[in-house]
C-alpha cells in the first residue's frame, strides 16, 4: 500500500489534485482519507463553545486516531472513517467504511504538521495557490456549501485562517517531495506524480 499526503492552504485546490490523481489510476485502486474527518470529538462542549474553537490549529486534529487508522489499513483491515459536520462543528454519528487499497490519499491542510504522520507518507505533496485565490475559493465554499455569512468568513480568515496558515501550514512546504502550483497548467506535475506512483507500486 502506498500512502500519499496532500497538503496546502485552505482553498488551494487539494481536492482538484486528488481527483486528478484518481482519474490517472485504475478504478478501485485509490482510497481517500480526509483530515476534516479527524477533527476531535467535541460532544462534551456546547454548540456556542464549539464555534469558538480554532479548527485551523494542529491541536484540533485527532492525529492519534488518524495514525491508528492508517496502521489498520496497512494491515489489510478496513476502518470506520468518522464523518464531520461543519454545521454542528462536531463529529456526526455516521462513519464511512474505508477499505484498504493500493493507494491511500490523505488530504488536509494540517496533515504535514505532525512528524509521525509525515513518516507514514510515502509521497508528500504540497499544493500551492495564491493567497487571494484561496480567499475567494474559501468565501464561495463557506457561503454556498456551509451556510456561513460574508462577515463571518472574512473575520475568520483575518483572525484565524491567515495567521494559522503562516504559522503552521506554509512552513510544511519544506517537507514536500513535490510542490504543485494549482493552476490550469499543472498537468506535468500530475504526470510526474502518476509516474512515481506507478514505479513505487
């Protein structure tokens, strides 16, 4: 099993890169694990308290559970990947049954901040995008898909997202094996990733 980590700032286009990699490989050979699924269980807090949590700090992620699940997949056993509710700011009661596959992609903004997780990755990819572009994508996503209002998203970006990006996410670029500029011309980078995956498999 090949485990690939794909990191980068919010709205940089990680999902697009994941989809491009999946499209380059045979059906059924790629599984995806989302960092967002591994936000810590905050059921002991009220909704108002959960809203105040800084979800862009590494301590918001249950890395121990993520490491445990990757270990289980490597042994050939399936896992129950948690499902996170952005509306409730908490894990839901649902799970996604995730089976081992030849390639497992772990995607998320903070996944390369944890040294133990970095050691697990066979390939580490950082997706880079201009900060203005990332803000625009984040605005569209949070307003259209997550029911946030404009002032809430902008306030969170200025006070939390950008400082956390500068402190924790941008520095992890140095751990990347490949940095992909997310624009319409990254087909060469995707071809290189596909070649590396094929060789390693």
